[in-house]
C-alpha cells in the first residue's frame, strides 16, 4: 500500500517514469491542468493553494519512499515539480 502511494504521488501519476526529461513533462502536465481548471471549471487561487498544500504534504513522505527504493535524489520523484507549479 505504501509503495503504491509513493508511486502515484511521488511520480505524479507515473509521469516520473517517462524516460526523457520526466520533471519537464510533469511541470507541463500540471501547468496544463491548472490552466484547464482555471478556464473551464472557474477554479481560482483557492484550488491552487489546495494543490500546493497537497503536493507538499503528500510529496514529502512519497519522495522519501522513492528515495529508499531508487537511491538518493531519484529522477522518478517529480512531485516537487508539481508543487512548484
């Protein structure tokens, strides 16, 4: 169960497993998601803050789990890119 959580959250739904520039793809996907939420669902700053809090609080333990599995600073851990958007 914990490994599944780490994989889903830490790799942002598997985007961290893209072989070439996974952090860039994650940033692009999250930026597009935020744009779509703002333009089509009318989501504002509150939704952005909620996603920031989620990615930060859930990403810390998920990244730690990925680090235990893949070693120090794994390229698969792209949740920090999601939080940064």
